[in-house]
């Protein structure tokens, strides 16, 4: 027969009662450890620079380190995948770019804008239409008229690789003018800088890239920007008109950057991040940093960013199909 000590039994009962009465342990307040911000592109580029200024401002507001990590490779697939597949706890976020609306059309990945929790759109740079300073085309109307009158392939354009954002910008503009996607021949380049050099040397007739990327050659008096593909003029380049102003073509596109995380992030974490991102965007530090580099600033909250990416995804798909670059 098992004998139970009465004193021990009373003690155990008291401990059990106390445990039942104690409140459940509260979850630690987010964030309580460092945050990782993944950048799908290399260190030193525009996306990396933008991420680092945003990261430093988030760090100040959230009270935890925000470590920017460059995950390059696969034309942006590696870094975008790392953001989408991270734990959805708010401790891994990333800067997603326009390529997320392009890569799946090319068959590079199954990732799409819907693969993320969008948080905020922070930047957009529309393409400009640049020609050499000694070009016979004084304005965008003169250039457009000449392109329409010329046989297919007579004009050559560059600005990025085949199927890149600036190539698709040209395709969209040509379609908006009622022309075939290949009416102007695309000459692939390793980016806007070498394309602008080729423009000044007479190797190509047009470069479609952001005006900030063309700025050095424009300031050197070797090129000029005739128009931008945007709803309104860029205050930093106020002398450059829009296509709509000059041609009556309501066409706009551009390279953009925003912050997102994996799908199904906790709502309270989303709200805290969005509030902090808005503070960063509104800060003088962010505005001055972006202005010094000629980067466009635009705020898009979660709802706006979601619809913005859906529209970009459709536009990129249409342009890629027109150019024969879409797979499937």
C-alpha cells in the first residue's frame, strides 16, 4: 500500500493551483533581435544603395540592427527567392524590384508579385528617351515621326540586355504608337552606361533608360533627353516632357523598388514595418539621399503596392509576348 505524506500532497496541490492561476507567458515584442534585409542585386548598385539608406532608417526607428545582405545570381532569381521562402516572422524582409514582374514570363522562376507580402513601394524611375546631342531630332515628336516613316530596323536602340526593363519600355512605346515591337532594332548592352557611350559614339540612335542613368552624358553635353515615359514630369528633370504632353500617348512604365516579406507575415508585424517604412520615406535623410542620386521617390502603401505590381505584371507580360520573349 502506497502512503502519501499529507504535507507533500498539500504542497503539490498549492503549486498546481498557482500554476493554473499564472497568466500565459507573453510573446516577446517584435522586433527583439536583428532583422535581415535581402537585396537581389550586387553591392554598390542603385538598389543596394537604396536598401542601405532605408535599412539605416528602419534600424533607428525599430531599435534593432537591420543587416543588408546581397543575394545575387540568376538574373535576380536567387535573392527574390530568398525573400519569398524565408520564415514569415518579420525577421527577413527584402527589396524587391521590377524584375519580379518579368522573370516568370521568361521562364526563369515561378515567383510572381503574389509570392510576397507587399509592404511599401518606395521608388520608381521611368525611362527617358535619349538621343545624341548632335541628333537631327530636336524633340520627341520629330523622333517619333522619323521612326514611323523609316523601314523596320532602320533605327537602333539600346539600354540593357535583351528582355530587360528598358528594352520592354521601348517595346511598349512602339506598341503605343501602333508599331511592331521590333520596328526599332534592339542592340543588347551590359547596362545604361555602356549604351550611353555607344549613343555618343554613333553606334545606336536611341537609348531608353532612366534619366539619372543618362545624366552624366547629358551633363557632359554629349546627349539629350527628349521625353520620359511617366504620368508627370520628374521635378529633378523638369525640362523633360512626358510622352502624353508631346505625343498624346498615355504610356508609362519604369524600374521600381519596394519592400516586401514572405507571404503570411503576422498582421501586427506588417503594421509595425509599414509605419516604420513610412517614417523612413518621409525623412529628410531619405529624400536628400535619393535626390542626390537623381532617383525618383514615390510612396505606395500596402494596397497601392499590391495593385501597382499586378498592373506591372500584366504590362510586362504583354510587352514580352509582343517581343517574342515570353515562354509558355
